[in-house]
């Protein structure tokens, strides 16, 4: 009996994890699209939660192989919850046979990178005398061995750091961007990886930009590129970037589709960084900036989710946590990412580079790994990315009726309630109850009479059963649309907040004026729709607390 009860408790706890793993492991069948979703052969959603792994710089070798064994890096990627890698490559790797046939040793010798050669000799001796194209294939294979999917991203033409406005790699017809050569390179790369099961997509070109960019040529050449890839490798998703450093897809209005001979494979991609909007996050009011930036993104790109998948193929922050512009942006990004539940790729996995912009061993502070590729650079920050990895909804994931989870972007956690007699706290979203947000603006536990109520400024919010008063109504306010505001029993206006112990409290609302020095992130919550399976033990604990009320005192509970 004890063993059976233990299994009945453990299985619901594991179910959300099993759902994510089954929907995210390297696909056993080619991926395709269904409306805005990426799906597997059975029609079940596969959410791409990717890391960018750089292989397009001058050495043309995936970064980090002088620091750690290839298999260890691939295994680490999987252990961090990523189911996918966006692996970058320069066009010349596929079009210049002299470059592609160089050995790793020769490439590094030509760049004077003796220490990197020694590091590869120590960590990956088997690849040192492989050609560059064979090494690229070995990286893809290693990721496949660890059930990690791969998107092949043509990052630029000439190997080097990307991306300058006038670097000759920006748009069709630029010095290093011959359209016919580009089509040839895409065809060769698509053919090379035809039948490689974990290669699930090809991104045709990174960050189109520069003085030549125009919509007419975008349609002309992107359609040619898409057709070439599909003809050479019909299994892969075909991923198209926009203009202006992949920030602008507004020209793709729903009345002007691409003219393609195939369907069910098209994905669009977007890049969104804090610096995409200069220093606005650090110098402006966070509520206002978040609202304005998201409104702009709705116009430029998010509207595509009405019909197609949208992969945010680059986003990221300085992982030292000291960049105010990045820090403010990240909470807004996380709220939107949870709400829209889009596919994404973090920039970047890379902890350091062999050679970047003339600097040997440059540290990448946007990297998830440290400079030795051994540990996470910022484990607490990384937990916020992990919260966005599992899918919240989509085809094949309708285990429960639609409900809300109350997501806290600044921590990547959700509002949890263990019992009616203890304060609500933040905890893993996989353990969240199902909440309902009614037309009367009541936040109630789904299928119960209990709702969240404001009690007093600075005090924990509570669950109550009399949900008609003003302290039970929660307005979504501020330009960020992430403040939940109510009134206490004595009429004070408050917002839902989190204290230092992760307890859910009510406090005076922050940053509703144009003050640029305040930080509202503790009060930002997003009511996110989900159809994921819920943890059965939450209902069990709630039932126990109700049964316990006569002993603890129902009158005391209702009047507290």
C-alpha cells in the first residue's frame, strides 16, 4: 500500500517533465508546421528551446573544443535542458573547397593559435587532423548522440564576427554575398545533411542588413533559397529571417505570402536584444519601455504568430548581471516569451572564443558557460531561461482544460499554494495550480470557490471564499500590462508583489509614473494560458487544508 501510494504521488510529479522530454528530444521523424506550431510526425508540438553555438569565426571550428571534449559539451547542452542547437556556419565552408578541406590544425596554425591547438590536442585529439567540414559534421553527430536537434544557420559568407552594417556580408549583391553562390552553398549544405535525423532545420541567412536591403530582392532571393533547400533536403524546416538585423518582418503582411511550391515547412525568425532599442531600458521607465517595445514588436513580427511559427533565434543578456539595460529587458522578454510561448534560441552557449575581432581567447559575457566551458556563468540567472524551455500549450499538449498560471518573469517561477493556511509563494511552474481569471477580474483557483484577496499593504495576499469585494478584483495595469492591482479592505490601492522570502504580498504599486530610476520587476506577473498537466498533489494538499479547517478554525480563516 505504501509503495502504491508513493507511486501515485511521484508519477504526477514526473508527468510534466516526461511531457516536455517526449516533445523535445531529437525528432524521430521530420518536423513540420501546423499553423503557428512546429510539430512532429504524430502532429504533437515540439517546442524548440535552443542554444546558439558559434562555428562561423575565422577558425571555422565550433568554439570551445580547446576547452572541453566535444562529447562533454554536447552532453552538457542536453543536461541544461536545451533540446536544440542553432549551429552557425559561414557560406565559404560550403562553397570554397580549399577552405573546407583545411584540417583543424592547419586552420589554427594559419591564425597563429598555438594554445588552441594544444587545447584541442588535449581535449579532442581525434578532430585535430580532420578537415573543417568533417569537424562540422562531427559536431552535428555528437549533438545527435545526445538527442539534441540542430538548426544549420548560415550566419554570413566570409568567416569572421558578425555583423557590421557595411561588412560586405549584409545583403544580396554585397561584396561577399553573391546570390548565386549563396544558393549553391545552401544546396550543398542541405544535401550534405540529408538523412541526418537530428538536423531539423536550416536558417537561410542571419541578420540581413545594409544599404542594399529592400523588400523586392528579399522576396526574390529568399524564395529561391527556400526552394533550393527544400529540393535538396525536403525533411528540414526552412527558416527565413527579416530585414534590419532580423528585427523587421512587417513587410510580410498576411495578404502577401511567399510563392513557394511546398507547404508545412516554413518558419520565420526574429532577433530581440536590449540593445536593439539602444539604452532605452536603462534610461526610461521600465513599464513604459516594455509596453512600447512589445507594441512595436507586435507590428514588426509577432503578428506572424497568427499563421506561422516564429523562432526568436537570438536573444540574450550579459550574464554577469551587472548591465541595467539587459536586466530590465530580460524581465519584459520573459513575460512575453511565456505569454506567447514561442520557440527560441539563447545567444549564446559560448564561454570564450578562439579568436574574435583580433582578440585571442576573448571571453563572451553573454555566454551561458564560463570561459573554460566548465560551469554555468550565472546559475541563478540561468534558471530563468530554464523556466521558458517547456511548452505551455499546442497540438498534442491538451492534457487539461485551458487555465492560467501566474508567472513571475523576474524569477522564472509561478505562484503556488500548498494549503489554505499557509501564504502563497513562488515555486516551480510545473507545480502550479490552475487559476482562472474571470470577466469580473477575479483570480480564482479553477473549479473551486477560492480567490486571491488583498488584505493589507505589506501583508501576504490570501485565499478567500467571499470574492465579491473590491479586494478580490485584480486589474491588469501599467503600460507593461504586468501589474496586478487591487484594493485592500480599507481602500488602499496595492499591487501583487514578492518579498525577500518569495512570499506573495501586496505593496504600493511601483513605477506607474514616468520615473526612470525605479524597478518594477518584483511586481510584474503574467497570466499565462496553459494546457499542461497539473501536479495532482496540489489538489491533494488543497483538499487536506480544507478538511483541516474545522480543527484550525473556519471562523478565524474567514476573518484573517
